[in-house]
C-alpha cells in the first residue's frame, strides 16, 4: 500500500486581510463605503492569486492498494488508524457530544454536578470523549499485537506432550478472554459510531 496525502493548502487570501495589512494604523470598519469599494477591486486579484497558488500546490490524494493489503485488511488499516487516533488524542481542541451509555457510570452526564445553564456542557463532557478515544486506541493496539490473548491460556502442564494432548491440557481463562474480546469489540464499535467525530 502506498498513500500520499498532502496537507490542506490554504490558497485563499481575503481582500479584507490585505486591507488590514495596508491600513494597519487604524481599525477597519467593514461597512465603510471606501472599504467596500476596495473589496470589490481586490476580489478579482485574490481569486487570480488563489488560482495560481492552486496550480503550484495542488491537492494530492493518491492511494495505491496492493493485492496483499486486503489479505487481512483489518490488520493493514490498524497500522494507519492507531497512530492517527493517538495523534488526535494528543492534539484535539474539542470534543463531540457523546452518549452516556458508551462510558462508565462515573463519567456520565448524570454523574456530573448540575449545569449552570441548559446550553453548557457538563463537567464530564471532555472526560467522556477521552475515555472513548482511549477505548478505540486500546482496541487497535490489541489488533496489532502478535498475540493479544496469550495471557488467557496456561500451557504450563503441556510441555513434552503430543499436540492432541496439549489441546486437552491447556487451561483457559474463559471469563478473562471473553471480557478482553468484548472490550476490543466495543472499541471497534465506538470507532464506527464516532467515526464522523474524529476531527481536530
């Protein structure tokens, strides 16, 4: 797989920005007739400049998928998704609205102190999003481990036995294994549910 994506180029230069730089010694009143005339004059120049800037810094969106990338597509995508989730966790500037049922009771809006105004966010609003991102990250980390369930299988009594006998003697922590797999599945479900909220 090869992926080439450049940043989101900001090619637009506003006529208002130009006027703010040129007339730096005073505050600009945008309703002023002289300013409106200058905006009309500068707009075609700004549009032409935007066109030229787009020519020299085009948006690049190139993805080449090789046939082996889909042998285990869930594993291949995890290599891309995990570092992006970790970066989002570190650099995020906000949090979307989340559902109480997706977090433990102590993080729910009903567990937060009462809000001063109806439109305010509760004290757990950002904590809920942190928890949900942590669960997604944990799930994808497990996906990339060579053996994320090995700790639930005890092979100590199996040394030197034939394969058929080993299978019978292996001790399995079924409760722990189920809890582990349920948590991983929940992390992937949260990723799907909040996919359109993965923004910074």
